């Protein structure tokens, strides 16, 4: 989604795409042997009934918040898990507020919902903070989304057993499937950290680092202009932990879609951990500029790139699962430094720098390549497993990108025998292969032995790990490659804050991504 920071157009046609497949009905039939025993066999014990969850009943009303106008009681909505009171969020939170968890209540994002107003490039401090309690469910439809404006913050912190769920109206009503997508917008976090894509067209470079001392990106539309970026690399947009974002990515205008989570100029004071992106119709996540550390991502079923990083973002990402659907999905990583589509010059600073440690990527057949880096962006990959199928594993475009590679070490993949690593835009296949293969303990002709899609098998277990802590102190020193060392680790690390689907089963007690959890209170 390359034009997002320049054009975010509202008032577009509201066409939601929900790819719901037909139900399958299987009859048990009557085939098989008929056996008559004398005496009769011991009766099979009657199985213990599976406990059933009680259906949710609507809360009595909406809680009171400090923002003028408050929450609007929008009646109720019903689905397979019960009937919920709908409390519609205000168009803008103007005061620090909390959305409490109340059984039988869901919060509706109606249109563009903003946390605070933009406070400017050089502002300090935080004006409005929106806190969301564990277990809260928020839903939206069509072009509705939530944006945290620069100089404000969100505290959306679920727990390991009670994640916060951002989802679609169809999901509440029980009509979303494992192929549904593009049913609402997504979540946008903006901040005051540096970006390279200056909306004025005047860019900073190494030769002239102060050519534009107030360089900022912009999310623009016919009715809304939303800037992001600043000079504070340590800026905080808040904390976003234990969240699921389902069925997002509504197209606001041609080639301009939101993804599950978008950041723009989010600084190192921002916390993002334990995130599920499920069936985004665009990227799973996209980071525009800024810089932070993040961990424990599950990007499941994205229709475009799973991880898209550009315009000067400096991000370290630890423990990542990315699994594509069998019918859709582009790259697992798309990495740019300048935004090529916006004609930002290749020497604009800051340059993008993206490192991923302990990852497992599972691609569909027919994707263009697993990882593409271009525009002079710096790429570092350590301790990874790539289930590549028929896809080329790497594409490195432009000599500046080749020269900027941080390192690829202890990465294995079942890449195709012919040109598993390719170059482009002035980089030959041989040059790209020499640079990638120059890392330690790599094997791109590896026999994948993963179980349950993402859990290390005997082959992965036998690989030598790279000490990623020498690349970034945020990365722990581990003794294994891949995101998931064994079956127990899938539960320990991802566990109940995730959701299950035919694309990837986490064994989560929270249940299916097509359903909602029901808590006792």
C-alpha cells in the first residue's frame, strides 16, 4: 500500500468484499460391515457432554466517558454468541478516556474515529490517551477506522487470556468465513519520530540533512489531511499489546487501502507486542518512518504483503509467524527506503533499516518472491525458516540496497533450485546470491520438516542458531532457528491471545477467528 501516507481518501464507494465460501454438507452414509456378536459387546460409555458457553445478553447501557457527547447507545447486534449492546464511539476523543470491558457490550467504530487532534511537528507530551481494557471487542464496517493522532496515545493492552479484538460487523453477526476480508478499515498509530518522505517535496539527505527541518509525511484525503512525523525518535504513540485485528483493509480509494495496523512516525517509546493480523485485504502491517522494537507477531492470511516497511522506518521485529492463504498473498516482506511510488529520492534520509529475528514464513505457490528489498533499505534476517513453495526467496534491487544488507544468517528455506536469489535494477542474480549466501549457516536448498505449519521439526531443530543479540540488543540470544522451537512453545508464546483458523491453528482457547470469545464475566 504505497500511497497511503499521501492519499487517504474518504467518501469513496462503500463496497465491502466478503469472500464467504459455500458450506459443505457431508452425509455419514451407511457403508461398512454389519457384525452380530453373541454375547453383545460391552456398551461404549456415554461421553461426557462438552460444556457449552452461555449466550451473551445485552448490557443494560453504555458506560459514561469524559469526552463531550459520550458514547451513543446504538441498540443491539446479535450473532451466534448472543446479543450485545452496541456503544458507538464519538468521532473524536477530546478527553482522556477508558473503554471498560462489560459483558454483553461491544464498541462500534463508525466512520473515522480520532484519538485527539494533531498537535504538530514540534509538540511535546501527550494530550489525549484512550485506554481499552482487556477483553473489549470493537467492530466496524466499510470505510470506518480508528486513528491516534500525533501527540496523543492509545493504551490498548489485553492479556494473554483476554486479548482485545478489533473486527468487523460480519464477524459479530457470525457470517464471516476464513476467506472473508476487506470488511472495515483498521488501526492507525501516528507519532513524532523522523520520516524520510516529506510531503512538501523537499527532502533531507546525508549531504544536506537540514534541507527540510520539519519533514513530515501526510495522510491526505478530500476532506481530511493528517500529518505525521517529527524530530523526536523516542516519541510514544502508546502501548498496543495482546490485540487481534480481523478482516480489515477496506479500500478507501483505488490502490489506497488500510491494513490491520499502520504506523506513521511512531517512535521508540511505542510498545507493540503480541499482535494478530487476520485476513487483511492489504498488508498485514505497514510501518511508515519512525522506529521501534516489537515482538510476537502472527500475520495470517494477508492478501498483499505480510510485513511492509518503508520511508525511513527503523524497526527490529522479534518472533514472527507469517502464513499466507493458499489463494492470495504477495510478499512476506516488502522493504523500501524511499517510497518509489511517491518519487522520493533514493538518498533521502533516514534510510529504512529493518531486522527480523526468529521467524517462520509460509508462502503460497504463485507469490512473486518471499522477500523483496529495494531503494537502499537495509535488511537483516537471522534465525529464520522459509517454507517457500515454488517462489523465489529473495529479490534485491539496486546496488545501494545490496550494499546496505546488514546480514542474512542462520536462515533456511526450500527455495527453488533455479535462481532462489535474484537481483534487479542493476544487481545481477550472481551478485545478490553472493551477498545473501555470504552469511553464516544458511541453507536455501533445505528440506522443510515443520509440523502444524509453523512448529520446528527434526530438520529445523538440527540447525545452528546465530546470536542476533550482536545485531541488536533487543534480540535475545537463542539456540534455535524459526519462530517456534517446539509444540509447547506455540502455546507458550502465542497461546490464547491468538485465534484459530483453517489457515493456521494455534490451539487457542479464545476460539476461532470467525467467532467471538465469551468470558464468564
